[in-house]
């Protein structure tokens, strides 16, 4: 079938759906995007990302080192990108059914990749993907956004207290920082318990994505591994084809 040649089988398409979604989130909603959508707000719905991203913002914009805020810069950088992927997965889980339906509908009558970059942007990104994301924002009870605000409004003053800057109502600030720290720890514990419960309830078959450099490495090292790799990463081939024209949008 023409569709399978261009896009892969239904199973292969389903296997690269999250990879495609993640790539679109990062490419379409980059800084100062044309849609004026702040994807950071969506990502901060996920507590580990909200914490690491917000502390990183405080450190980059501030004049004091990370240790003055009671955090490790190395650990923040180490945790930030894995947390971002999980934050994107949280968004994906909220709208995966619609995203898949829209994509399958989009590719149904596409017979070639000629002019596909412009068609994809207009018919899929502009008309389907962006409205889908806009319609699925974090709700008002988001624990991640709550943590973001606590760090920005309270814990960001920790360094100033440590270096002895003159601060109005210093005892009040100290009490706020202590209370916010305890509250964040409690929220993180609640979040961890929730995640563990979900992991016990669901068997999550996550697709394996390999970048081209991995494929080249396999070619030059172990042909038997490459043969196995070809069997399990056909979905990556289709995703990589689609990724190529997304980059050109």
C-alpha cells in the first residue's frame, strides 16, 4: 500500500507517535514562536521539570551560585532533560487519542512527499496540532505550577539571606522559605507516590528510538546486532523521514 511505503504500517506509526509529538512540541513551540504559546507553562505541570527548570532560571538570571539556593547545578542539569521528556509525555497522555486520530486522518490521502512540508504545517500543525495543545493546558490545581511559583516567590530569596543582604521583614521571609521548602518536599512525595501507583497499574510499552549516529555505530561494530536492530527500529526509519521535512517547515 502507498501509505505503508510513505508512513509505515499502522503498528509502526503508533510506535513513533510519541517521538513525533515530542519533536513537534520542541520545534513548533520554541522560544518566540509564531503561535505565542508558552510551552514552558505546560511542561511545568510535571513537578520534577517545574522544580529543575525554575531553579535553573533562578540561577542563570541571578548572581549567586546554585549552592546558595541549596541545590546542585550539576544535578539540575543532569535531571532537567529527562524531566522534560517526561513532562512532554504527560502532555501527550492528555491528548494522545486525538493526536493519533488527526495524524492518521492527515496521512490517509497523501500519496507522496511532494510539497509535504507546507501541507503538513498548514493542514496538521496550524489546523490540528496547535489547537489541540491550546485546548489541553494544565488545570488550575497543577502541583507543578504551584511549585514553580513557590520557588520564584519564596525560595529565590534564599541566597540573599545567606549572604546577609538587607531584606525587609527578614524573619517573615525565613519562615516563608522554610514553609515553602517543606511544602515542596510534601508535593514531591505525593507526586512520586502517584507515579509509582500508575507504573504498577499500567504496562507501558515505550517505543525505542535510535538516532542515526547509533545506527552508524552498529554498522561498524557488530553486524549481528545491526540485523536485530533493523527488526525493532523500522518505526524509527519512518519517524526520521517525517522529522526531515518538519525541520524544513
